[in-house]
C-alpha cells in the first residue's frame, strides 16, 4: 500500500477504481459463458484465485484472523458475496439474460441497502425519508421500463430473472452482514477464507453440469480477467472499502455501473440500447441517487 500523501490519494480514489472494475464483471460473464458452464467456470476461478492468494499470503507472511467466530463470519460472507452473487449472475447470463439487464437488476442493491439502513438506524424510528421513497419509486419504474421490453422479446425469463434476484439478495445481505459482523482483518487472508467457502459451495454444483469447458481464447481471457482483476482487485477493494466505512461512497457511485455496463455491452455485443432502455437506465440511476444522497446513520 502507498504511504503519506500517496496513501491519501489512493484511499480517495478507491471507490471510483472499484466501480470501474465492478462494471466489467457483467461484460466478462458475457464473454466467458458461451464457452463454459457457470459453476464450473466459477469453481476454476475460485481455485486459481485461492492459489494466487496463498502465494501472496506466504510471501508476505500476513496474519490470519485469531478468533474462530471471525472465520465463520468471513465464510458466510464468502458464500453470499461470491457463491450466491456471482453464481446467480453468471448462471443468469448463461440462461440468456443480457449483461446490461443483469447489471440493471443488481444495480438496485445500493437502493435496498440504503433503505434497510434507514429503517435500522438508531434514533431514526424506522422511518424512510421522503426522498428515499421517491428514489425507490423511480428505481422500480426504471426497472419495469427495461424489463417490460425485455420480456416482450423473450430475453428475460422466470429462470434468469430469478437467478438475478438471487444474486441481488446475496450481495445485499452479504454487504450488510460483513459491515455488521466482520472485524478488521488482512484483506488477503479474509479473501482466502471467503473464496474457500464459496469454492466448497460451488464445486458440488459444478459436478452436476454436463457441458464441458471449451478453451476458447475468449474463455481464457475471461478467466484471467476474472481472477487477476475482478477477484484479486475488485473483491479486495470492496472488502477494504466496507471495513474502512466507505460503503456510502461506494454506494453513491454504484448507480453508474448499469449505464456503464449497458454502453460496454452495446459496443461489444450489440445489446439493445434504444430510447426505452436509456430512459429506464436514467430513471434507475436517478432513483438510486435520490436514495443514497440521504444521510444514513451507521454507514
């Protein structure tokens, strides 16, 4: 980690860097899924990431969490934020949902998180501010505008929509759980424990898949980016940001992820980016912004 003024500048840039990395995750899923079943791909991703973290931990000789309960908390977060979230997204993309649509659904996570924290805030009497209710309404309107069109052309099905909602619930609960229960720990050992738990959950599901891996250059590239950039970089940044209390700063930027993903998917895959989709994205972005701009105690 940098020190002095460089450390301060790095800390301030972490949320923006995280969002840029996070935006590529949906696109990478679209690149990789034509050539592999989702749980098999993720099992290899977790295994390779674990090897990288094990080497990093061994060279740096970093400390492991001392309390067994912290291992349990980290493992539960790993199951939710790696197994449930990534498993849901990658399986949904494999089931035919567009990268931009998946990003839009998962993009409602900051909205759900902020409203839940408002309801649970000390002294807040469980009330959600008027602006947050307006944001909720706008976000839902925007989502319906996009999904209605996608449903009409057969892109969104009960299966892939349900998988996206599973991913949304997993990352929302996982973020809240980590913020509340996980004590500060070295990001490398914390990630190793989380990924180990996700691997143990995902591997049995991978054995049920009949499709084999096709070592296509797109698959190799997607795997390399997933391990080196998304897991080692993005997941580590997310852990650090939550532990440093910067969850609100991350949340305030996450509403940019769906539009960025939609543009990337349009450029790379020709995904629909018509007036209706753009309007829906704008409504969702405004809705999330209205929710996260309200101060929330304890975040």
